C-alpha cells in the first residue's frame, strides 16, 4: 500500500466528497449525460391534489388603482375633493403624500354589476365584465413595500432582499417543465402610452437557485430570441456536432468539480439547439384565424403589444411552459389618471378577457391559473390629478386553475383605504398559488446560508376561500 502525504490525502478526499455530492445532484436532476439534460422537478410527488399545471401572471406594472378597477366605493365618491378623514391616515406610512393636505378622490368612472353573482367591475373593462363568472376578485390584498422596484421584488420573490428566487423559478425548480423544446419560465414585456415604470430583469431571476431556473425574456418585437438561427454556412447537423462536442468537454469538467452551473451550461446548450426549431414555429401566427386575432385585438402579430403577447402566452401554455409572465408597463398614475387609466385599460382589457375565453374553449383554463394585478394599489386621496402609491389595500383577480370563479374575497373599509375583512398578504397569495399547483409552500425549500429558504419566508397561509 502506497503511503499518502497529507496534501494528497486531502486533495483526493475532496474529490471523493465532491463526487458523491455531484452524483446526488445528477440523480435528482436526472441529467447525468449531455443528451439527457431534462429537469423533472425536485418534488417526487405533489403534496395536494393538482388543480393547476401552469401559471400565467398578467402583471400590471406600476400599480393600478383598485378604486377604478374592482373596488367600488360610493362613500368615497360622495366625499370627492373634501378633506380626507384624519382618523384613517394618522400615523400611517404614505409615499409622496406624506405631510401634504389630503383630499378624497372618488372614482372617475362608473361600475356595473356583472355575471351571475353581480360582481362590481369598472366600466373601463367591458371585456373583463363579460367573463365575470370566471373571475375570483381578491379585494383585500396588502403588501409591505411602497416603492415600485422593491414592491415588484416582494410580489415576485416574497422578499426585498436581492438574490432571492422568483416564484417562477421556484415552480420550475420544484415541478420541472412539461416542455423540452422551450424554457419552462418565459417573460414578455409591453408598454402603454402613460405611467411607464422600468421593470428590472432581477424580477425573474433564479436568485440562489442554479441559473437554469431563471426566467427567459422573449422579445415582444421582431425575433422572439436573438440569433436563434444558425450563422450562414453552418448546417443543423454541424451545429449539433459542435454542441455535442462542447457538452462532452463540459461533462469532463463536471466530473472534476461540483458546480451546478456546469449542468446548467450543458442543459442550456441542448435547449438552445432545440429552440432553433421550436421558437420559429411558436411565433408563426400564420395559422391563427383572423377571428382569433380579432378576439385578442391583435393588429399585427409580434408588434410588441400586450394583445400579441397574450396570444403568444396561450401558445406557450399549449406547449407546456410552466410559468409565463406578461408585464405591461402603463399603470403609474400620479397624474392625469382620467386620461392615462382609460388608455392602460384599453391596452389590456380585450386581450385579458380573450385569453380567458380562448383557454376555456380549448379546455386549458381548468388547469391554467391566471393572476392579474399590480405590485400595490393607489391612495383614495388625490395627488394632483392622480393617485399615490398605496400598500394597505389593492385588488387582484385569479381565473381558472382551481380558483373560485364568479366570486369576490375580502373587502376594504368604506373609503378603500385599508383591507379589513379576510386580509390577504403577498405570502398568503404565494402559498395559495403553490397549493393550487399541488405544492405545500412549507415543504418546497432549499438550504441557503444555513436556513431552509422558501418562497413564503416564515409566513404564508393558504386562502381556502378563493379555491373552488
């Protein structure tokens, strides 16, 4: 037996431990070879009955006013332009209205009772009014962050700390993807005429999870993915041979060290190769009948509009993408709300309702959960000709995916200032969405900095009242 010096012993021991860790990682990922890069999810089986298989998040970036969407307040209308009662705001955190004279601002639009249950929905959304029986409106949302970027981060990751995984990344990590030809988490963006707020790419980051679980932003105009085609003179066969050789070399590197990013690199080379065929087919709307384009309000496929993105979202859902996020930047209405909000509503109303109708007629709404809403609400006090940020009350709606259609949940006070009945936090919303996907939010965890990190942190309760 050849004696080992201390340095050699430690060196070989490290490789042995690393090899065991890598073997465990590869077994969980079922990605032991470059030719089999699929990730089937960290969860061996669902914790609850699976009601939804995918999520489409229609994110109204900027914070739409709940008082002109889904929360009609006649008493606020009566108090319009009068001093706002100090009893509501004393000692409360306000954004730009802090230490300003506060005056009530009633809704500038009318509301109608819609559907069998008579849901009150703003007349700015006539098409959503037409699908009221599929909507579960939550009127009692609250959040913790009063500025846009941290509020977006909190809505997406359950935390304002940078480097935390987004909910789409958690879903992809826990459940895997149902498609091998497209990323399992895809993001699209669009913009209106007014109220634009920037949206950071960290909102769909994988955080401390391996980067293979991050959201992939598709371009809303032109080619959905840049450079998806082969360079001139490079055939598909040649490209496949190059990728095979690169992945073979990466495989040698994976045997040498424990680094999940190596497996990510292998998987992404394979994914990029398959996307060269799948993406052009995905974005080819030539087989969509004119009636379908009209249903969504698509003037020109791939024109960068929210309508075009909604139609693309349906096509992504059909192909098994797990998480689809559509950001529409048009809702930051500190001023000119009576001009800006009708414009934003017109951008999204027809297409949002069309997506619900289209999924329903294809039998996909039953297992597709739609979330519509922003990062916070707006104040019932006026800010010049608009409304300021507000965290104590806002509205979102769910549709499909096991949610209770044709219903409302929770309520705010008579002036829409604070959620008072069946208050729903962002953590509660996340816990409920995961439950509809068959996941117990307390059991989808990853060890990080010595703690069992999860999307809902140390909070979150499933809101049974919004589930069918």
